[in-house]
């Protein structure tokens, strides 16, 4: 809503058709008390199959996200103590992000008889010949890692519980509507996310630094919103395009500032203290920068090599017969 009010609507989102197809696939996977889902689970993760009709599916309904998170925690504790199979359909988990609670809703969590909890992600992108688009699998793994972190908070106060770091990714098989699954180890993504969460500035600290009366109410004029959004430091990177509704807005700001971050985090990292395209070009041309700085030295060397290459190409063109030069 904020992006639309700013005049830069979110670049992503599912079409109504894709949304309905995704919902229908998820309902198929979870049909009959999760029979197919649990079959895929023990097929991929091992262990003994869940006896037919012996899987508990607790009711997780409660008022508000806080109530649903408390109900989910209770259901997880009860299922673990019961020592049987349980399928929690769309549980609600809470995780502290920048000092405030964030509520998360995995597609499902399965409780195993041995007290293990496994996150299940159901996606509508296909798994062709047992492999899926690596970028989509990576995004699903990062998402599941956040759920694992949130589940670990509940597991820490639940006797006999352990959160599995191997999550079950369920997708349509080849070009059909039949489910298939693969196991994704999310330990690396979990470690990265945990590190990032500890580094986040607390929301209270960000709010304290804002000018008095700042509001992000989408009902305000685009000018007021522009000024409010500009008062918060943004660190745009191309990855924002797949995850944040303000991506188009932040990209335009970043480009207007000539920030090298627009070119990607790896480029930004390589350029060290040079944060603008103008600064990089000036350093490469020998107009700015400390020649002892390895980044500045590398840029100047690259600029020299480029100049040599262009000079050689120009000399070759000048020597070439007229017809050949004309073809170029
Ligand atoms: S910098 Fe990226 S994540 Fe932050 S508000 Fe802008 S688009 Fe969103």
C-alpha cells in the first residue's frame, strides 16, 4: 500500500490464477488428514510410516496472531508429549525482529513420534526430474530457515522436542499436479539469518531518530510520504526486488544517488570505501583516491588495460583493408 501511495507499486505478486492454483495444490497435498504429505515425509526423511488415520491434526484457531501463536505452542507441546504423529496446518509462530514480534505462518509443521519437528513448505513451482529452479529453492530455504528459528524458541521450553534442520519442500511433479518432495538442509541459511537478526537496529531506535510527527500513513500525500520514507536510511540491493514492496522506490532513489549498491552487493563489497559510480570513475581516472588503496590501484590498472585494448583495436581497424573496416 505504501509503495502504491508513493507511486511505485510493488513489482511482484501472484496473479489470481496462480494464487488459486497454488491453493488447490496445497489442499491436495494436505487432503485426507495429510496422508500424502506424511507419505512423502517418511519416504524422504526415513523413519516408520504414520499409521493411517492415526495422525493428530489439532485445531489451531484463536483470536489474533498472538492468540494463534500461543495456541500453536500449546499444540506443539501436547503433540510432543503424546509421542505420536501430528500435522499442524498453518501454525502461527512468533519471532523477535528488531525488538518487535513478527508473526510467521509456515504451510505446515509435522511432529514426529520421537519429538522431532519438521517444517514443510509447499510451493507451486515444478520439480522436473527431481530438481527445481535453484533460485526458487534458495528462496524457499531462506524462508524455511526463519520458521526453524521461530520453532526453536518454542522447542527450547518443550521437553523432548528438537527442531529438524532438514525441511521438506513439496512441489508439483514435472508438469503434473501430483506432489513430489525433496529435503533441503537449511543450517547455513539459519546461521546467516540468525546473524542478520542480531545485527538489526531496534525499531524503537529507528523511530526515535525520526523527525517529530513522521507518519507512513498511505492516506498522506505522495510528497509527505516521500519525505517520511527519505528520513529512514535504506540499503537498496537488487535482491530487494524479490522481497520488498518498496523496491522500485528505493531503486530509483539509489540510482539517483549514483550508488554502486544498485549494481549488487558483491560489486559493492569489491569496491570497499567507494560508494558512488562517480567516485569509482574518478578513482579509475586517477582524479581521486589513494593510490595505495588496493581497490583504487585495481581500478587504475583496469582502466589502463581498457585504454590499451581500445588503442590496439583502433590501430587494427586503421590497418585493415577498407572493405573489412566497412563491415565492422
Ligand atoms: S532498501 Fe530494500 S528492503 Fe529496505 S525498504 Fe528499500 S527495497 Fe525495502
